[in-house]
C-alpha cells in the first residue's frame, strides 16, 4: 500500500487548517501579484523595491509565472489566473522565435504551462509550443549520453543537474506523439546523470564537463555552489524531484532508488531548522539560505512519498511538511509591500547581489506543494497523466 499524504493531512487537524490558510493567503497574494504584473510589459521573475524586476524574455525562469497562474487556477477556479496564464504564454513566443539562443531549460519554460493548458483545453497553439520546445531540447542531445546545458564556445560538453527537471518535456513528447526517441534521449541523460552527478552519499555535482567527442568525464566545477565537491542545495533538490519524475514517467527502479538516496541526504542536511542552506558544505558565515531549494525539495518529497510503501512514504511526507512550514513561518512575506512571497532564495553562493532575494519559482514550488496537499492530481511535470 502506498502512502496517501492527502488523507494524512486531513487526519491532522492543525496541518489541514494550515494548508487551508495557505490556500487563502496564496489567493490574496497572487491577486495582488497579478495586478502588479499587469503594470509592466515583461515576465515577472524577481523583485526590486517592492516591484517586479525586468528580465529578458529568453530568461530560463519565465515559464514559472504562467505556470503559477495555472496552479492558482486549479487551486481557485478563478478566471483571473487563467487569463493571466494565457496572456503571458503568448509573450514567450518571442523566445521561441529566438530558439537558437535557448538552453536546456525549455521544460521549465513551456511544459509546465503550455503543456498544462493543452491537457486542460486541447489548445493547438499550446501543443505546438510545447512540442517545439521538446524538439529544441532533443536537439541538444550529445550521442555520448548527455544533454548540453548552455550555449557558448567551450561549453559543448557541459551538463548540469538542473536538466533532470527538464526531462519531463521529452517524456511528454513521446507520450503525445508515440515517438520513442524523446523518451530514449531523456533516459540516456538520466542514466549518465546517475553515473556522473550523484555521489555515493546522495549528494550531487552541479556541473559535469564531458569531452564532447568521447563522453569522457573531465571536471566537476562548483557552479552555483561553494566549490567543486561541495553540495549546492538547489542542485540536490533538482535531482530529488527530477529522478522521481523520471521514475513516474518510466517506472525504472534505478531512478526511484536514486531519488530516495538524494532525498535521504537532503533531509539529513536540513534537519536543524528545515530551512536549507544555499550549499550544504558552505562555510558557517555567511549563513546563506535558499527557500527555492527547500520548496522544490518539499514538493518533490510529496511526490516521492506516494510512490513508495506507506511507512517509507511517511518519512518523506513529514520532511516535506516541516520544510514547508518552517520556511513559511520564517521567510514568507504575505504583505502587499512586494508581489512575491519567499524572501531568502539565493541564486548562487558566489552571486552576492543574488543572495536572499525573491524568485518566482521559489513561490511556484510552494504553491504546487499546497495544491498537492489539498488533493490536486494534475502534475505540471506530467500534465497528461490519467489518475
């Protein structure tokens, strides 16, 4: 028997009340955030002086805003959120037209909103956008077994752990077209990631540099973490959730085992206060946190909890709830002084201006988790799944 975290939450009166309070707070906050988004002509990502801060249209996080709107629509049924999702989905067509400058992050940019819209409404334009993005990602595959992360001369052999969360757009493409190529590419990348990114203790490299011609492992620089060999917490969260999603799409046991290994490491490293540090091996000072890592991991832990036996699932559920509640209690801003919620997201350890900022995807994963706890079955990373 698998663990049912929705029933578990409902049985716990205090937690059930907290989840409903969060749903109400999210509705109030996001109503305000939409108002502020309609005052600007760019996609909301971060904030500055209480306003949305401008980003270029091809920035990798830009899919999270319309994805947040679909999550809010599913949470509330309010037309306001659907309208904003559709409005901003169209804005991203400019990025698709400039496809040669896109990176591996196209799953973040299209699956979780265009893919969701297609599943809900069978909109042909949304289907086309999502499939085009999947083609872009498939085109970045190196036959040595990995998907190239970023553009630029000298980066032909660079891959990053974040890509595990972009693989679902390839699984989606195989499912809607019947063509196995996309799925096979995704699985080859996942297999390579197990061998080269995930360490024995469940920690992960952020970047691995391969020889683009032979596939030989060359280096593992620190990337957005503290240093090579350290443990950037958001990278661990991408791996935890990403391998869980690859298991959901394929049923391959090795993906589930890897997700569990990373989950155990993540939980053990944030048990002091359940607000993850930016890097689990960073110096004591400055004490950098990353709410994005926490919310990503929490949503991933909830997903993981329902594909394992009941007693094991309870471990992941308890950790997810502690992270969500700890971060909300200490780092959430529910006022109208800012249109975003979580205040201690960190872009990268060495990015000083990017420390303890607000990020749209830090909010997205919290909202996704609250939706799951209220019983939402539609998963942004598997929008055409039939329960």
